[in-house]
């Protein structure tokens, strides 16, 4: 019996492991590396964009519990490029493994963020526009929108993947940093491109702070300034036909980021469902690395000056 | 169960992937070529306006005092932060690169600590320098302290300064 269980486990986790390994090995030698100072948020966005010419490669996992179905592991990769100091563009690809079911590719997303003001203000707005091409089996729960509830995810992958969604998602990222604290609020509006589908609404809010506000003179892995801790809360707000909190799900998630001097950033988050419509636990982690000068490197390939 | 447009389904993945790759490629190549062209054109309209940003700091911001002035730990910590966040564009010795101007120039070295802090906080977004308010305020002052120490170093050593970054023990 045990001999059958082990290969099954390996088979289920193999695609996501390969997925992550490929992404990093492709880019590991491509560009110079810079120390990243990443926020700990996984769902919420602050107003800081990618540095111009830099590419950030990120891998994230979400383990979710599922009542009335099988637990799942959603995973996605993000390729985030700083086009200018006021425009960041990003491609996502995602997949998921539902335990005792299957592993499938669930879609792709293209996201753009535009800084609206040149200088820093008390509240800094950034416009976020994303096009999603996903299927119904998408379980990364990067956004919890409209009337999304836990029971939506209980069906088998074979059933869920038949549903195809082409959605336009818009967010206004409002973020403020004061005395080391960052507070971010993201109102979200999503429209399925089918005319019959209503606008859906959601929110994400977060607060975070580094464990120390001054840098130490030495390079160190465990200096408190390398850790940023915080909390985020996110959930649905219904849709245009039934706006409000009924039949919606909400999560509260402590988050922490560890910015390593070796240029890696690790993030952890444990999201707890706040009502009966929510998954009880969404355990997330992410790994990212920033590659500076990526744009220049690609430009040289096409005749730019070395 | 939501439905999709029947005519859209067969080509959607290919079309989206192609569009994404094309847009990303154009933006990457575009920014890289722009940077190269700026270099070829003798650069320095861009750099002049980077230096001009110093003068755009409001008077109240320019007059702010550096709370870490003369703190040797702040110089070392600022050097570390400079290497981590700034050297990619401004060079390891702050002498400038194709992406960012020299910080050893008079315009920077004569600037008040408050003006340097203001530029660091607000960036020069239209010219490609991002905002650095994501670094806590004391860390930004540490960088300012380091930048100011470059002038003293170059005066006393009559040579290009090095960032006083300590190695990992």
C-alpha cells in the first residue's frame, strides 16, 4: 500500500516542482542581481513599482483546505518587469493540484500598474489593470471577488476546468508609508467579458512594517531590518446586482517577508477564513528574485550598444 | 456555469500568449534602446534634469537637518544600502553609469542633506529614478550620510572613494 502512496505523491507534486525549477534556472545566469526590499503582501498591493529595466521572477504556492472536497495546492509564477519608473507590467501563469484528483494548468494573466502621481504624497494612487484568461479550476485565490465562496471549489477538476473566464480586473492601489509603516487599501472591480455577467467587487487591505528601521553596518541574513511583518485582510463585496457582504468570503492573514542579502525574498502567510463561506486555512509561501539590467541585456540581443 | 464566446475559444491561448510576449518584448527592447540612444547622443539632457531635480525640492525640505550627521555607523550602513539599492544605476563608486548620473558631481555634493533626502524619497519618476520611500526614513538618512561622506573621502584621499561596506563575517 505504502509503495503505491509514495509514487502517487511524487506524481502530484512533480509538475509544480518542475514549474518552479524551470523558471529560476532559465534566468539565474541572465542578469546581475540586486537586493530586493519587497513588501510581505501576497494579495494586497502597495504603490511601489518594479525598478526600470529590472525583471522580478516570483513563485508562489497556496495550500488550501476544502470542506466537502479535496484540499488543494495552487501555484503560480509571476514575471514582473519595470518598463519605466511609472509603469510595471507582469505576466502570470498558474496551475493547481487537487489532492486525490489531478494537476492542471489553470490560466494566465497580464497585469499592468501605472503610477498616477510623480511624487510621494500622503496617499499614493496606482492604477492596476489586469486581463485574466483562466478556467474555473483556478485555485490560487490571489483575489477573492464578488460572491466567491468555499463551496465553489469543491467540484472535481474535470468539472471545474470546463468553465472559461475572460475577465478584466481593475484596482485602485492606495498606499501610504509613514514612520516605517505601510498601509495599503485596494478597492477591486472585476468584469467577466460576457455581457450577461455583472461587475464584481472586492477589497484587500494591508499594513506592514520592517522589524527595524535602521540598517546595520554589516551584511547579515538575520538582521531585523531584513524582516518585514504585517497583516492583510481580503474578501468579496458582492456584485452589481447584490452588493454587500452576504454570501461572500473573507480572510485575515499575518504575513512576513524575509529579504536576504543573497537577493532572494521569501514570503509566508497563513490566511484564516473569517466566516463559514471561507476556506478555513490558506497557507501561502513565495520565493522571488530580482534581476537587474534584464531590459538592457535583451536590448543588446537586438542591436543595442553593449 | 459561465460560458465563453465560441469563436474566441480555439485561438484564445495562442492570441493571448502572442500579444503578451509582443508587448513585453516591445517594452523591454524599447526601454533598452532608449537608454542606449541616450548614451549615444552624449547623454546628458537626462542627467542635467536629474541634477535639476535637486533644485525642485521645496525650501522646507531642503532645510531639513540630517539627524545622523557625523555618525560613522550611519556612513557604513549607508554604504551598504547604497551598494544594495543604488549602485546598479549610479555605479559601485557612485561615479555614474549609463543608467544613472554620477553622485560625485558638484551638483550633488553641494546639495543640502534635506535636498538629497527629498530626491531619494520622491525619485525623479519622469527620468527613470524610482521613489525610495519604501526604505524607512532612518535608512534614507543613512544613505544621505554616506553620500555626504564621499565628498570628505575624496577631499582627504584625493582619490575615488569606495563604499565602506563590510563583508559577511
